[in-house]
C-alpha cells in the first residue's frame, strides 16, 4: 500500500471514504488542511490522514485519520497518525490537537 498526498481530484472519493467510516467531512478543501490517502493494490482508498494548521502554524489539528474496516488491527492507523504528526512538525507545528467523536478507544 502507498500513502500519497491527496489531490483535488481525490476529494470526492476521499469524502465517500470518510463518510463510510463516519468521520467529519467539513473543511476538507480548506487551504490550511493537508491530507493524504492510502490506496491498496486495486487503487481503492483504504486509509487517510491529515492535519489542519493554525494561522500561526504552531498548532496542528490532527484530522481524517481513518482505516477501512478490512484493513484495521494491523498498525495502519498508528502509522497514518504518525505520518500526519511528522509532516505537521516539518511545517513548524509544535503542538498537536485531537478531537474525536467515536474513536476514543483507538486514540
């Protein structure tokens, strides 16, 4: 599987994936949001991750970390979360925030 930066042409498919796993859809196209998708060998989205930077760039809101049901319990969620944290830190974020509606046990 491969993780690649989400492009504008991927947003509709990512939105459908996030809807299926019951994650927030608002603001996906905002300029402060960075998103990545993970695809399997059939080119289907099976995971996603991202963050939203604060205006000053010091804070990152971790968002859209999801793994499709058939790919869970293999460490992918953790790897995707670390991916977002790494890139947020590279952009200058020193604090990460997370709000979760239903995935508390994962976090």
